[in-house]
C-alpha cells in the first residue's frame, strides 16, 4: 500500500497487521467464509451475530476492494474534484475566485488516504475478532467438502461461503504488455498529477476518473470502443453525462479502433487510436486501464470440491448455492451486479439460506446502482431494451430537471427522472435518474419497487420544497394526469357542477 505514510501504515495495521498470529481452530465451524471484502465481512459479522461459529479468511487486506482500492478512495477523489469544479464555476454564482487558484493533487491524495485509514477500523482484524470471529490471514483453499486449509491449518466446516471477489484484468490491447499501466489497484497510490493521462474504457470507473482528473487539470484522453459512454445505461442519460465530461475538458475518443500502446520516445506512453474516422497519436504520462475484471477463482482448488465456474465467476443457483450444495457464494465472485451494496445484500441472503433454511432468491433482489459523475446517473430495474427482451410492455414517464425549481436554483437543469411502469398500470419496473444527487434519489424508487408502491402513490407522498427529489414526485403527477381520461374528466366536471 503506497506511499508508506502514516495513513497507509494505520490502514495496513488495521486491515493486515504484520504481527497477526492466526488462531488455532477449536472444532467445526458453522460457516467458513473465504474473502473479507464487503460480501465476506457482512456474511461473517451477520452469522456470528446470530450465534454461529464463524471463521473468516483473507489473503490480503480486510475490507477487500471497496475500502482499499475502489469505492472509498475513488469517492474521496471525486469529492475533491467536485470542489475543484465548484471553485472553477464559482463566477457563475457571482463568487469571484482569485485567478491562479489551483489544485494541490498531493493534498487531494493525502486527504483520501487519511479518510480511508479513518474508515479502516470498521473492517479491521481487531473489530472482527471482537465480534467473536476467528480471523485467519492467508490463502484459503479447499481440501474436501468439509475442510479448508489456510497455509496448512485445517478448518472443518458445515457450510462455506466463497466471497473472493474480482480483480482488474488486462484486456487484449495491442502493446499493453510493453508499457507500464495503472489499474484501480495502483491508481490510488499516485502522489503526482499526471499532466496527460489516457484512460481506456468509458464505463463507470473510466468516466468517474476521467472527469475527476480533468477537473484536477490533467489532459485526459478517454478511449472507448463503443459509439458512446456508459453503454449499459439509458442512451439519453449517458449522453447527458457525455456532454458534461466534454465540457470538463475530457477528450473523448469514441468508436476507438486499432488502439495500440507503445513506450513513448522520451518517456511516457504513446497512444495511437482511430476514433470516428480520425487518427490520434498522443504521448501520455500515464495509462489507466478501466475495463476488464476477472473473478478470483484461482488457488482455491474449486475442482476438488466440484464447484463450477466460468470466466464470469463461480456458478450459483437462485439460492446462492454453488454446484456443491454445502458451498455458497456472494459478491463479485458470482454476480453480474458488481457493487458493494449488491455484495452486502447477497451476503445477508446467504446467511438466511445457509443457517436458517431461508429461501431468498438472487433474482428477487432489486439492485440499484449509480455512476458518480457530475451529474450522477442512477438506475434500477429494467430499461426499455430489457423490458422488450422479456416481452414486458411498458409506459415511460419523464420529468426533466429543467422543470424542477431546486435544479434551476442550483444551476443543474440538465438531466431527468424517468420511470418505467408496466403498461396500463402504475407498477414500477425500472427507473433512470440523471441529476446532481441521482444516487441518493434512486433509493426512493428502490423502496417503491421492493414494497410494491405504485408510481401513482408516489405522487401522493409529500416531498420537501425545493429539492431535486421533487422530480420523482412530479413523475408521479405526470402518470396521474394520464388517468384523467375525457370520460373521468367529464364525470368530475358534472360532480363539481352538482355541488354549486
Ligand atoms: C474503481 C472502482 C470503484 C468502485 N466504486 C463503487 C461504488 O462507488 N459503489 C459500489 O457499490 N461499488 C463500487 N465498486 C465495486 C465494488 O468495489 C465491488 O463490487 C465490491 O468491492 C465487491 O465486494 P466483494 O466482497 O464481492 O469482493 P472484494 O471486495 O474484491 O473482496 C474479496 C476479498 O477476497 C480476498 N480473496 C480472494 N481470494 C482469496 C483466497 N483464496 N483466500 C483468501 N482471501 C481471498 C481478496 O483479497 C479480497 O480482499 C467499484 C469498483 C472499482 C474497481
């Protein structure tokens, strides 16, 4: 964990203390959990809290990706980039900032490291030991369907849960193996702002980091093979984000073809790519590869216990069971929804299914997600293309943010809240929001979907004025207006006339 400053030392002392001595197992465990990222921590803590005898095995850092090399450091950086953008745009609000105000990238990264180390006690060996869990630091691998070894120590189990997550993997890019490059595992060790950075892949990570580095002052080249960014999202929503990235100075090279990397003549990396008919040949100081994830299936001897996997990860059924009925899985290792909150909820379901004969289904989870660009793009449920594939006819209702007072006052009028309902009803099947705090706003749609609250009923929930979340209530109003058919309108008119 670099640099080895006081913050990273504190972090490591919490998540992988050098002087840690593994406990000696005493009898059979109800549950052995391999991997102490979000999925593993939640599984272990929840099961131990309910009285189970639990062992937790981690080969690197407790907290896994989220704390150490993904959500936490990336969001700390994004908040600094937002501050930089607010200062840059302050003039629009009548606030004059002295010219020459600049970003101190070293301080940005130090702040991130401090916040990450401040959060680390929560995921620490000390805390999980205090919860009554036997924490083993080392590589876990199966011996048979009731035994796991951690560096030679044998743990016997009734049930095991694989929570080993995923890692950055090198995609097939010509010349990638000839140049140094960053992934999420090394990006957060930077201490100096790259003057020019090439980012490969305009998915959530690529877009979040491209915008942030552009706001810090880097010259950013964002290379994407598809015609646009965030290709899994509502195209109009993704395009709104695209416009903001470009406005922030990101040089977006979509439809990227013949991408080739090679060592720069005088240092750095030469990046050659054809984008929309034009050839680009630039030398950048750093390359960030933000595409490609590989499941951590190696080294566990899964074959010995008949746990099947593909290049997407461990195969599970709808009850989170692997192909060995005593072994379950949760988190990035087995799910296409690679998010911390998804790992968390899969873990909660696994506890019920393993210990309490629960019957929680993976397919029943309503999993929202958000990309933390400015504006944020959040989604839950089906989009129109998925609905069509499943032969579900939908109606779509959209409230532009330009019609929401708070968005106007904030100067954040681009974006919208869009809700998809089952045709002819108000049953919500999905939603997309592009707005400043879309990630927070999507939560209320998730509540509605989980609890079976219709879009019409959302219109009856009072939202504080002025808030951007009023956009959601307004979508409900739009839906309710469609119910005012000429026949209903004429009945109401007659009723009102009768009261005169
Ligand atoms: C840059 C970036 C930003 C992200 N931002 C967000 C975000 O804002 N919000 C969000 O919801 N998601 C975000 N994600 C996704 C999120 O990080 C993951 O979905 C989440 O961390 C998955 O948790 P997990 O427990 O499944 O796996 P991990 O966190 O990967 O944990 C797996 C653990 O298992 C250990 N392990 C593996 N094999 C073994 C073994 N054989 N023995 C012992 N230990 C083993 C690993 O060392 C690791 O600690 C982001 C991802 C990236 C890359």
